[in-house]
C-alpha cells in the first residue's frame, strides 16, 4: 500500500476502494496520488493510458467519492506523473505477472477491462504465430491474404473475417498473426484475442457476481476482437445471445471482428441471426496443405528451432501426415528429440522406428504387396520386374499403374511406395502417378482396365 499524503485524496481512495472490486481498484487507483494547485485537486496518474481509462470508466464514481470526502463539489484535474509508473508496473506485475505485457511502454496493450485472471489467460499472444512464419500454399493462400489485409487495416477491409478449417491447419496461428501485427503497427488499438471458452468462462464469472454490465462494457470497449473456435458456442444459448450482443455493439461502432471455427458458418449450430452475422463479411477456408507446403512448413520449423533433420526424414513426415500440421510438427519434434538424445545423425530407419505408431508402416506394406501381385498377374509379368528397372513399355506401364493404385488405395507415402518398388525415389512415383492420370483422362479403355484391376485387388 502506498502512502497517500493528501488527506482528501486518501479519503477518496478509501471510498473508491469500498465501491470497486479489489482488482479494479488496485489496477487503476492504487498508484495514484494528488496535490493541490489553487483550488483544483490534481490527481497524479502513472500514465496517459491510465488517465484515459479512468476518465472513460470511473469518472462518475470518482466525482462522487471526492464530493463525499470533501463534503462539497471540488474541481479536479489529472496529471501524468511518470515517477509513479514504476510503482504501477510493480503493482500490475504482482497481480498479473504472466498475463500483462509490460514492455518499454509499460502499458498493457491488450485490454480486458477489469483484468481478471481468467480473461487474461486468453491474452498473451504467441509471438511465433506471425505472418513471417506462416507458409503460404494453395490451401491457405486466400485465408492468409485476407488475414493480412485485416491486420493492415482493421475494420476497413473484411468485417467480420471468418476463418474455418479442420483442426491443426493454422487458424489459431492466423488469428494470433493478425493480433500481433496490429499490436506492433498500431499499438494504440485495443486488441483482444480470446478463445470461445474463455469468453464463456468470463461471462459465467460475471453473471455469478452480478457484473454483467462490466462484462459488456469490457468486451465492447475494444477495437479488434478475435474469437477462436466459435464452434464451442454450439448448444450454449445464453452464450450465443451474449456474443450476438457483443458482436452487434462492436460492429455498429465499426470495430473489427475475426472469428474462427472448424466448419463453415452455415454448418455451425447457432441461432440464425448470429449465423447470418458471421456471413456478413468474408468467409475463408483453410484446406489441408499439399506436399510442397507441408515440406516448407517443416523446414521452416527446423529453421526456427534450430533442428537438424535430414531431408529424407522431412519427406517421410510430410508424406505420411497429410491432414494435420500440428501432428506433423509433433512428429518432427519427436525425431529431433530422439536424435539429440542419442547424439546421432538421424537416419530414415530410425525416424521410422520412432514414428512407427503414427506411420503404421506394416499394414501399408502388406497392401502394396497385394497390389503388386495382382498388377503383375494382370500385365503378365513377374513381380520382380515390377520392382526392378526394366524399361520395356509393358513393364513400365504396369509399374506406373501399380504405383498409382498404391497411392489411391493405401495410406502409404510416396517414399514408402517408391521403396516398395525397389527403392525408387518419390519423384519417380509422382511422375508415374501423373502419367497414369493423364492417360486416364484421354483413354476410356485404359480407365476401365485400371478399374477392373482395382476391383480385383480389393476383392
Ligand atoms: P488450428 O487452430 O487450425 O487447429 P493451429 O493454428 O494451432 O491450427 O496450427 C497448428 C500448428 O501448425 C501450429 O504450430 C502452427 O504454427 C502450425 N501451422 C499451421 N499452418 C501453418 C503454416 N501455413 N505455416 C507454418 N506453420 C503452420
Ligand atoms: Mg486453434
């Protein structure tokens, strides 16, 4: 507790502290002091930001308390007093150490009104999740471009921006990237990132303590609201209602809203009006990344974390995990950890061993065997020829078809397919698959031959 010398101010603070909840009082008033200049009470606050915050939120309470303490109306004004800033920072740090950013400017950049532990948990942004570290491919190009546009000029481009896609494809990354970008380029903007879960927890907390007014002003007093995983609101009616109100209030004041979800707004079970709000702006999706993008993401991750992982291992991971970047990164971390533990250069075989449960190689190889046997029989050649290097037209054709079918019917990666065919590399497999596809496009007889073969293999 600080020593407040000015008696009127001390009384005012006492009155305020009985009026406000402890954390608001501590945050906004405990580091203030006051002096007199002529007949005006000059209230010293640690920063311009606090000055604005108090004026915006506590002016009536403040005026009332001063008047009560003095027994008459008193003129007052504010002054930013840098000397108390350190004290305020310490104060804040004590209460919300992990949550509040106290950078050189010592101003919390993301505002969650009366900072409560719950809500602030949602605020710290992952600095890694920025646009520089986001690899762009066909699967996410549009989502990324829209996010960048919103990051550059919030409320001016797409509002709301709705990003949807399956788990592990980069939605949270993009939301953080937008928030990080705005905080850096427009620090005066109040940016709030929350998961839907945190939004709900905070709402419930305020409901219980009869503080919904605060909740509402809090959420409506921001410039950019990013809400992650909207699907969490399904079947939670009062939450949807509350979010709907928040949405409208922000939207009316041209504030930017960004939301993410695992599916398109039309497929989310929320009430119609809310759903249609989501559809007002721009809806973009993120698809599973193609092989090239997956490789680039893994390489980027190696670069960022200083991991030494050979290219063939990267390829193995990129090929076997097509639908979830988080899983892919997890595998990369596992093999890298293994290599650093054993202090060995990682080999492809070791990587397979480490990842055998996720790759499930055994079952795939069995599938390819069957494909080879049936294909060889179909083309009247030996399986060894299929796996060998013979370049006669008939064998080459059979080999390409078998590779194509292996890709279609099994979960095997390109590398694995290549290996099952006598150690061919993955680009040979890609080439084979493309040749077969091209042929199928122009040759109906060929299509039915391949179809028949596939049916036999499946039987
Ligand atoms: P979601 O929120 O859609 O479930 P995340 O944003 O949490 O997915 O992404 C999962 C992981 O994949 C994160 O570590 C993220 O950084 C990474 N990631 C996703 N997409 C990309 C990308 N295009 N470039 C780089 N990393 C990515
Ligand atoms: Mg996410």
